[in-house]
C-alpha cells in the first residue's frame, strides 16, 4: 500500500478528467450554430464524454474510502462532512449572490440550493454516499472481493432494468439502494484492487476499447433519446461502461508507467493542482460560466478559447481562496 502522504497519480488524473468532464456538460451554449451532421456529432461526442465526470468522482471516493480501518464512526462522519459541507455552504453564498446579481427569483435560488436545477444535486448525493460508506466498508472488510462481486452483480442487474425501463413490468422488483449511485464507489474500489489475469499493457487497451465503444453507443443513443432526470442519466448501463473503460484506461496507463514523463513537470503539477482544487471547481465553475455567458461569442472557432478560459478561471478562484488563512478550510481545496 502507498504511504498515506504519497499521492496516487492516476487518482489525480481521473479526478482532473472528471471535473473537466463536469464543466464540459455545462458549456454547450458556447458553441456556435451547428449546421452539418459532422458538427452535430462532434458536439454530441464532446458533451457526452463529460457525462462520466460524476461516476468517476464517486468511483475514486470508493477506491479511497472502502476497506479501511476507521477509529470510530463519529470520527469518520465528522471528517467527511467537514470536507464537503463547509465548502458547499461557502460556495452557495457566492452562487446565491451571483444569482441575485443576475436577478434570479428566490424560488429559482432555492431550487439551486436543493439541486434543481443546479449542480448542487451532487452534494446531496454525496451526503447519502458518506452516510452509507461505513456500512459498505464493514461489508467489504468482512466479505472482501467476493462481497464486492455480489454487490456489483445485483447493482448491474438493476442498472440494466433501469436502462431498459423494465420496472413497469416488475413494479415490486425494485431495489433503489442497489440501482442508485451507491454502486459507483463499490465499482471504483473493485477496479482499483482486483488482480485481473491480464497484463497491464493489455488492460489499458481493453479499457480504452470499452470507453470508445460505449461512448459511440451513447452518442447514438442521445441523438434519438433524451434523459428526463439525473437518475435516468447516471443509472444507465452505457454510462457505467463508459466510466469503467476510462477508469481502467487511466489506472493501467499509470501502472505501465506511461505517465512517468509528465508526473514531475508542468503538466503533472497542473493535473495535481486541478485535482486538489476539483471540489471547489465543481462549485466555482457555475459562477464563472454565468459571467462568461455575457461575453459568449457563440462561435465554433472561439469555442476552444472559451473552454480553456472557463477551466482556468474555475481553477483560479478556489486556488486563490485556498491561499487565504482560515478561508482555505472552506475553499474546497
């Protein structure tokens, strides 16, 4: 096991990819007019890649928090909730002030806080995940890999039923606890600890293949279907396989030492810094996008510049706050 103070690079890479993915999902309107089938497919592909941001965040949480020895239940909950609740309250003040500046109604602002329509829904999902982690942790410590496989087998069954909308045929064969977001942390732990009987060089290629195939299917799916809720989006088997593919791809690239050339240079340091700031960025990018929308050129040519500027400013805001005494604890860094 790695020393506690040593960072695992593939977690940083995945976390950086995840927060950029979340931002990707929220900047569609920076595109200009899409007139050709190629432009439409390119925009859909770009957008749909971002859909694995939240699953990756939850998978990383499971890999880091499960099968651990915690001194006490209260200590675990205090540490976890302190890390997510205070930053949430801090950033919600700024998001609320921004919404007031843009003359949003009080009802709209309240809906933002409770997660509809806003990115705050992830905070409330995370609260539920952290409440359940001690239970999952004891289960996995007791039953190990077989326990993970048992849990994931049931989760996959209900994810498939959700994806196929088969519950109307079996209205009482529905276990929300298994079909929800809870499977992602267990999946992340499993993928990080499972010893596959395949070489690392083959595993990252398999991961890339799974990601590309599932992404292609998802792009085709989103052309002809729409998701009416967050639950419908992330409890979909295609998104699950997209997450599996990307997770395995990055994990085994790291195990094959493919990132050694960048770990200690400017790129590696940027990845680590974005990873550290990712929770703050999750909230700050909402503020940045609201102000950037005022200068939105609606240009496909300028879109890359708008995209890079949004990521940079979304990182810069929590990074600056993290350098201010006392504020650092609530900055999300």
